[in-house]
């Protein structure tokens, strides 16, 4: 098996290729290196970590003759625009990357006889739910341009399954956390703010409920889907650990020995989902289960960000510049 990993220098993608390396699984990487943090990962990546690396956008896979010669059997697609706030400000870029990009990737798979495609989606495609748990057959009801673009990508995948006979498995993970995450997300952004003597910003009252999943559990789930998942099926992936955003923020303060007066409540985000909740019975039935706990791994994650400021500092500055511009619109 030779795996093409697209978005290999993003958060989950980089953790995925590290896992492949440790387990001696042959792999190739593609990434367009558009963020400072992805460039940092490229710099710290040793030559052995990728058999081959291509600086390439997924929309251009078919233009690379060298890539076509590598006898790829499986594609795992992590390449995507992922931050909800950014999608509200610039939905066009999400449509371009997450819908057109996936379409081009599937065309590449067809023309190069790729056996399996794994499309990494999100639990956000279900939208906000009150008290039920969504299984893989639940209605898609995305709330943001980001989640709508991921739901659209899934529908494109389904159409290619029916029309062209491509084998596509889709994975819908819960909120991921862990090392190498870009600082636009809740946990790393909050830690970065605290390091810079700023407050943790909380949307509304912070009562939004999220399902938290350590990135290494996600990586192992994806491998389970590759090896044991049924053709053209969808798999929810979650840990069963739910927490309100305000509680995550308080845990971060506790880990760093800071008072709760470092919480700053800001206006609610447009279309902010209140609760995500998924039923993960299906993936448990193929032998996967989470191994890591939020309490223990959150402390390790905070320590990692404290010790690796060079990884996230440039992106953090860019993110704050964008936030200031949005505030003055």
C-alpha cells in the first residue's frame, strides 16, 4: 500500500504522516504550504518522514507527471480550509479549496486508477443539535460556509461513487486538539493569548458544547477506516468526551495557574452552532476506540505550545491582524 497524503503539513495531516513513518507505511505528501505553520512543519520535517514531497495544490494533481508515476493505491485528503471565522469573512476561498479542490482530486483518482480515497470531513456537517446524537445517516444541516463546503464535498464524493465507480470512504471527526494545531483554533489561540498576557476570548456565554478528540486518536481511526472500513461508507469519529467551551477555557487557566478574570466574553459569532454530538457505534464496530483522555492530553498540549512558540508565533500575528480588520469593518 502506498498512500498519498494531501494536506500533509496541516494539523491532522502532519500527525498522520508521523504515524505512517513510525509504522513503516509507504507514503507521499502533497501540500501547498500556504500558512506559516505549515512552512514550519516543512522545515522541521526530516527527509525520512516523507518518501517524496510535492509542493502542490490539490487542484493541480493531474498536472504533475512525476506524481502519476508513483503507483499510489490510496489517497487520504486532509487538504482544506478549516476555520469557521475565516469562512464567514471569505466564503469563496472555502468553495474553491473544499469543493473544487475535492472535485479535482477525484478526477485525479479516476485517471490514475486509485483504489481508495479517504475524504476527511467534519462533524459540523450535521449542524447544531439539541439533545440527539447524529449517526452517519442523519440529515446534513451545515450552519457556516465552512461546514457547508465540507458537506458539499461529501455530496461530490457520493456523486463520483455513483457516476464513476470511485471508492470513497468519508470520515467525520469531532473537534480535534493536540500538538501542531494552527493557532486560529480555540485551544492554541487561547494559550497563545495567555502567553502574550491577553485574555481568553469567549463567544457569548461560552455554553457551546463540543465533542473533543485527540489528534492521535483521529489518526488511528483513519487507519482503521483504510484497513477495515467498508467501501463507500461514512464513519463518525469521536471520543465521547463533551465539554462546554467555557469549561475548556477554565481548564486552560487552571493548567497555567491563572485566575478566571482572564476570561473575556465577546459577541456571539454569526450562526454559531450550540451543540455537536455524534454516535460513533459504526467505527467502534470495526475495532477502533479512543485511547486518550481530554484531562491528561490537554495538559500535555498546553506544555507543547509553551515550548514551541516558533511553530505558531507568525501565524498568531497574522490571525490577530485579520481579527483587528474584521472588528473595524
